[in-house]
C-alpha cells in the first residue's frame, strides 16, 4: 500500500470510528494480511479474519492481534458463522475481485447484529457502463470488476443495509469508493 501512497485501510477505520466501541466483535472478510483489521484491534475490538489463502492467514497469525482466523472463500455461502454473530464487518480491497455483490452483502447482513456496520470498498469504472452493473477486465491472470455506483445503491436499497457514508479514494490511478453501511436495527 505504501508503494501506491494509499491509506485506504486507515480511511475505512476513520469513517467507521464514531460507530465502534471497545469490546465489540469485528469480522474482516478477505482479510489478506490483516492491514484493514489492525486499527480496529488497536481500538479495542475483538477482531476475526476470514480468507481463502492459508498463506495470508499465516501472516495474520504472526501479527498476533486476531482473536480468530478462518480459512474460507467468501464467495461460498453460507459463511461458517451463525446469524447475528458480529457487531461489525469489513471488506477492504476485496470486492473488485467479485462480479456479483448482492449475495455477499446478503450474507454480511445475516452475520451482523442489528445496528452493526458493514464497511467495504469497490472500484469505480473508468467509463460509462450504459446501465450495466459492472465492467470486467484482466490484470495479468486476475479478473478485476469495477462496480457502478448506482448498482451498489440499488443493492443497498433492496437489503437491510443503509448507507451512512461514502468516500472516494485513489489507489494509484484507480478510483475506489469506501462504503460505510449499517444494518437496520429492526430484526428481519
């Protein structure tokens, strides 16, 4: 992240800070090396991470601040947690690897306690999508998806998540959006 002069993980934490409290439970899906989760752990939250990569989970384990780590591909639902299990959930630098986000956000809603945050990042398209929900391109062997802002807003309208904040941020030449949403305090 330093190579790109990007501090998106700090921005995610900063945008969530007013809503979190020490002792709460946070799940970082697609945790990678744990960069996004670390500031939450420093703020006194119990942090768990989920990632499909054993190598990434080993890096997280070595950092020593995770309360729990789980190997699981977030595109495979249901996730290995019970309903209403976490106070907050984050996904930073992950959703641009996934085309369809509706089922991911539905699973996030299932795991969140009422009133919990779901903060995530998406990559913005560089051109008009003409009504399509996302574009796809290859970066080496990786598929990268850029999600239309209006599509994310539509997904949120049809879920139990309400947008609290949205912030643009650059990673290199790419523009990302940070979304901070909250699960309805009504039990569904």
